């Protein structure tokens, strides 16, 4: 509800103006019959209740103007203690009405014959005049209320803006900053006393032009006063189709990366203690990995599918001085070729159809100061291998659609289940990239080559899945362990985890896992696998015989360089196979 006391100085000025114009005393009361303004003897009584305001109370109640020419004897004066002995000669009272609310009363009071004559001779014109004065007061009190509400809303919005973790700038149509929140002040090193233009704060011509044209903008920019890289979004403000200004939001790119790091670091913290196995091969691998973990050198982890290449990479990261930063993993074989480049290197807005507004950070940028794990690097297309090589050489990255080079501090760990040596020879993998990646090679042995670790792994997965399924399993029989130990495990540790999960699920009550609970595939070696082993053995025998015949032939004829050509293989391959097959240890063929 509107309150005349909120504009009491204006009300008093109005009362003074009416009194001066009409040469008569004036008093103005609010809806609570508190005298807000007065002239003459009423001026000293402002701010006090009108205990004898029976006429004004009637006007407030009915909303109808009242003219009294016989104060003290009018029926409205009956409750008044001064009834019959009133000092007033005449009185006019009109309501101050705001729509359906009466917010006060204006009263004219005469105290002599001359004032009374003026009052009574001009009743109608006085009523019209007072109505205009009442409307003036209503306009002022409404305006004051609206100003108050606007000020309150502004303060609320500024409070909200200051609670945001993004920097916010409000700019007008002349690109002048009209408001900014606390975070923007910190990001841009500005304070409220400075008048700033947008171009004085942010160094990006594309941004300036977008704002000038009343267009949206998204992208990385640089602050002028501070060497902070920011991500900026601009949304124009229009009024009836006319550009009136814009809202600019600013994010600290390093803070974005920090949040990404917090979301990715240690959701999965892996240590070498979590790599299960005490065999000589696994102990040798873990010793080597621990030794190279603190270095910046690029690593190449090779091993069959399911051996735990990513687990080893995470353990190396957690044992390095980069463990407080992001570990970003990407499977190069799982992402479509047309998307892999933008996933790795990021892209700028508008660089291709469907590109996200404002562009996107690539995996390399997200891994800045941390580690990037390039899984299945052997499946990477040749044209992207060139870009990976450039990143490794220059330690800089360019987003798709950009010519700006971004410096990187990132450790690269690559992994593959494929034979990169053979891929290099066949032209499927770049030789220069292979040597860049293969600075420190680590090979994870397949499970079939470390049978002594199988019982330990069985117990580990048995405990794990018993907890996960909330099921008590007594244990596993020696006969079942024997079968699992001699199974070739083509899927390695990953397959073992699946087999034990199956067994825990299928065991009845708190019984032991027995051979009859094991999956069929682990109890009977597949015929195809037996045949494959026999075929592999036969091929090796035939290959050894062919090499021996070729060597004998060239040795007899004296053509020492022709054995490899005769066999259709390179000299290096021939050397390796002679060594593998133990051929002619006491003979020198070359």
C-alpha cells in the first residue's frame, strides 16, 4: 500500500503551495490519520495522530468529499469533544485516491469570516483544484514506490550477480560499462569509480565488432590489464528491436580447466598396489614403471586386450608430480574418424557444421599440466598421426579452424594391443611417430604367461564381487583353481573378472565355487584354439626349414645378400628369425 509519509517533504511542499494560493490553512493526513503536513498552527503537529479527525475519518471511509460550513454542529462532529465549541469556521475535506485505495485526505480549514467567504464562494473550483493536488500527490507517491521497488530489484540483482562465480559486465549501446559484479572487477582489475569502455578492458576485435552490431559472441579472449585468458559470452539487449546494450559473461579458462581436473582427477585414483600380481614379470614391470613415473618422458604401453594398460597408465600418473592435475583418457579406436580430430585438439566456433557455439576445448588442452592417455594408438588414422607427431615435437596444439598455437605442458602415455613394429613395416603407422612414442616401452605380459598370479587374482575378484553383490561365498575349490590356472585367458584379466563375477552370481547360498559352476568355455579348451595352436606350430616348423634351405643355397653359391630376397623378407627380419629359431649358431652367413 502506498504511504504518504514516504514522500512527506513533497506533501509538505504541496500543503504550503495550496495555502499560499488560497490564503487558507491546509493539513494533509495519511490513511492512518497521521498528520503528514500542515500550515499555520497545524505545522507543529505533523507526525502526530489526529485524535479529533472525525470528518477526515468519514472521508477516508466513504471516499466522498465533505464541505462543512458549521463546524461543531454538523452531525459528523457529534463524537468530537469540542462539539458546539469548535474554533474552526468552515472546512473542506477531499480523499486522496489511488485507484481503489484511499491513501489520505486533504483538508482546508478557515479560522475567520474572510477565509470562510473565500471557501464557500468557490466551493466547486476549490474541489477541482484539490482533486488535481490529490492526483499530483498520488503520482508522486506511486513514482516513489516504483523507484523504491526498482532500487530494491537492482540491489537484489547486484547481490545475485556478486554471488556468481562468473564475471558479469553490463554495457550500454555506446559499449560503456554501466555495471559489473565483484568477480568481473577481480578478473579485469577495475573498480567502481572508473568509467570504462569495453575496448579498454577486453582485447579482441571480433568481440568489439559483435557488440557493435548487436550480435552474440562466444570464445576465448585476453584481458588488457591482466594476463588472464578468459572465455567470453555476449548476449545483446534489445528494446522494440533497437540495440540497447549487452550482457557480457567472463570465465577464467584456467579455472575451467581446474574444475575439469577436479572432476577427472581422482574419481579413479590408481596406485601400483592396485595392480595385482607377484610374478617375476609383473614385479619387473612395476619396478620399471615406478622408476619412469617421475620423468616427463613419453611412454608406450603394449599388451593384449584386457591386460590393464589404462590401469598401469593411471598408476604411473598417480606416482608422478602431475598427480594433482588431470588424467585424460581417450580411446582412439572407439571414436569415429571424423570426430577424433576435434576431440583431441578441440575446435573453434563455426569451424564445421554442427560446431558448438563458442567452440570446444580438446583433450590435449584439458590435460594441460597433467597426463593424456592415448589408448589404442595403433587405430589412429595416418593423417592424424601427423598432428600427434607435431604436438609431441612442438608441445603446442592448434584447434580445428584456428591458426592460433596454444602451448602445452602434458605428458603423453600411449597404449596399443597391436604390433606397431609390423604396422610401421606395412606402412600403417608412421615410423617417426613410433620412435617419438616409444621413448620408454612397457609391455604388460598376458595372463597365460604369469600363471602364478592367477590364484591371487581369483581371490581379489572373489572378495570384490562378494562385496559388490552383498553375497557371502565360502571360497573356491582347488579343482576349480586348477582349471582356471590352465585356462589360456584370451581376454586376460578383464575376462577373469567377468568369470569370477559369473561364478559369484551363480553359486547357491554360502557354498564354494566348484568346477561345475565355472562357465563352460573355461572348462573345455575350444577346438578352434587347439587347431590354431597346431597350425601355428606347423607354420613355424615350415618357416624354419625354408630359412635353413635359403641360407644353405646362398652359402653354397656365395650370394650372401640374396637369402632375404629369396625368402621375400627384409634383412632385419631374417636376422631376427635366425636368432629366434637358433639357426646356424656356429655358422656365419653374412
